[in-house]
């Protein structure tokens, strides 16, 4: 194993925030590795295409990455599965799908990385949340229930691994991230959208906080967003 750069691992590294995160950490001297179901056009750094909810593929793939590059210094969980439906129309499989996509993937990612990070002396593990992490809205019952669970999981991981030197942080992205898909879907003024590169800069700062001032939860929103 030849390691010349720190490893930054992003699960959910599609177009938008995922790629911006990899680009920011690459610019900061890290070796960026992305994981996801769909490969973006020209991915930043290395990209491994896999189902992040696969209990066999995720540990195997991450073990291979660690064998080549060493334990990650930064890990970001950035997966999402948005379901919007009135409660009477939401199916049980919608709840299962959101939990699998956002919570099961985080469990597998954490199980595969936190112990190696601890043995290597620590690192940063960041989980991307949303407005629904704190507030369940009408027609968002499936999405919010999974985001609530993800927030609780992150709190538990922080309390268990922070004493071992791993900074576990939950971010609340209170707004719409600016991507081609979100512009088509929501039809909002781009000036009111969250810029992926700007979010990535905040993640970079979180990953480099001194131990005396670690942030566990941070909310971000455009200046125009009410809260």
C-alpha cells in the first residue's frame, strides 16, 4: 500500500454536491474517491459504481479502497431518496425505500470506515441532512421519517466515536441545491438555490476544525430562505 495523499471518500457522489465535494478535497491535496449508483459524465477522481445499500458490495469495495489508499481521513454520506406523496397515497415500500437509501447506506458506510479511521488516529465523518431532518412536512412523511432516523444515527455515532478521535457531523441543507435537475423540477430563481461549490467549502471547513471546537450539527440555507 503506497499512500501519498489523504483519502476523501464521498458516498453519493453524483452530479452536483457529490462532485463538488470531491473537487474541493482534491484541490486541498486529498485523493478523492466517489461511490454511487450512477457515474457522472466525467467524475472527479476515482469512481466506484455500486449500490450503496448492498451489504456485501459496500464493505468489500471500501476494504479494497483502503487497502490501496489507506484509511480515509474524510468520509461524507450524501445519499438521498426523495418521496413526495400524501400520506393516504404513500405505500409501505416508499418508507422502506427511503430508509434503505438514506439510513441503511449510512450504516454500511460507517461500519466500513469508522473503525479503520479510529485505528489510524481519527478523521471526519459528515452526514448530509435536510430540512426534513428537523421538521416533517405535509406529503413528506416517508422522506422525513428516514431523515429523522439518519439524524439519530449520526448523533449516536458522534457520541461513540468522538472520544476515539473521529469528528462526526450532521449538516442540515435547508434549501434546494442548484443542479440542472432541481432547476427543471422546482423552477426557482437560481439566485435562491444553494450552490454545490459553496456547500463543499463548508464541508471542507468542518473537516479541518480544531478538536477544541468541533461542530456536531450545522444548518445552512440561502439568505432568501425563511426559517
